[in-house]
């Protein structure tokens, strides 16, 4: 009886060890300024990148998405899990990754909804009112 229990346990451990783990999400980098002169890839909670740095009005992340999917670009608090205070945000934008055309934009908010374009990649951007507001925020797309 003990031998069969040990054998069953060993077999289940072998099965667990042989099961592939799901692919983890790739790190996302936040960039500052219109040309991305500063970068940071620190992850805050809930799939966000941040907290963002200071010295820049503009912070953005470039992420992949499924074409046609309804998505949200959000500036969160510094923990990355709660919507950030909208009073420091002039606007939220979603653009193509090269910032050549705008997909969605909304003023004085922390969140903007959009539909993922056919290219499958977007730039989620927060435009802050002051260059020192970034440390209180993170960015995410969901």
C-alpha cells in the first residue's frame, strides 16, 4: 500500500514538473518626453509600469494589443492598481507607436478607452500639467 502511494506521489510530481508554465508578459518600458529621452522599466502593481519619474510633462508606454479589441489606457496611482488623481493630468492619449496619428484622446482624466488598431501596437500616453507630477503615477493598458 505504501509503495503505491509513493509511486503515485512521484508520478504526480513528475507531471507537475513536466507541465510547461504559461509565458510571462514581456517587460514594458515607460518613456519620457516626446522623443523618449528618459526610460524606465520598473513594474508597479497590477500590470503597471512606474512609478514614473520627474522632470518631464509627457510619459508613455508602447504595448501590443489584439486588433479590434476594446482596451483602456490608464494613469494609475504610484502603486499601479488604483486610478490616479486626474487633477494633475492635462490629457490621456492613445497613438500609434511612432506618434504619427492619434487613436483616442481625453482631457482632464486618468483613463481613455480605445479600439486596438490593425497594427496591433499602441502608445499609451499621459500628459501631465507639471513636470514633477510623474512620480505619483504609473501607466497601464488593459
